[in-house]
């Protein structure tokens, strides 16, 4: 398992390696939150939110949930853990950039994945 400090260092390195233009108008930056966050549609407390793109009247930010990463990926090797962090950050950055462009493609994709999860649990 990686500490929150180690995870933050990895996340900083990953963010620094991505094109700066992807962060335009991301006024709140990237926040590493200590808690795990269950998805509101979790059936058996088995669906965690790894990251989310948040907007409000004062701006936008990306939240990455360290506790959720620990629960799902806590036993991975460093390179695999880092790759999951990269994938989640890229996903949330895509939400940010699609919002700027007026697109909802990734939102629709996420809804489809949630519906697949609910179907697999016999809830849809």
C-alpha cells in the first residue's frame, strides 16, 4: 500500500507530464482527498468513486480519492498503481475539456457503465 504522500508525489509527476493546455480554466486544480467515496448507486458497497470532476459558481477542480484507490488498488505494484492514477486523472481531465467544449460524450459513457454495473447486480 502506498501512503497518501507517495500517492500525491506520483499524481504530481503524472500531472506534470500531461500537456499544460488540458488544465486551462481548471481553477481549483487537482485535489487528493484522503477519504474513500462510495458511489451513490453502489449495491453491495463495492462501487467506489476514484475521481470526479467538480464545478461550482467559483470554478472547477478534479478530486482524486486516495481512500478509494487504497480499497481498489492498494496491493498493486508501483507501476500498475501509477498507471491507474494516470488513467483516472486523464478521465477526469477529459470531463473538464468536454465541458469546455460543450460535449457530453464521456458523461454518457459513464452512465452506460453504471447501467452495466446495475444490470450485473440485477438492479436494472
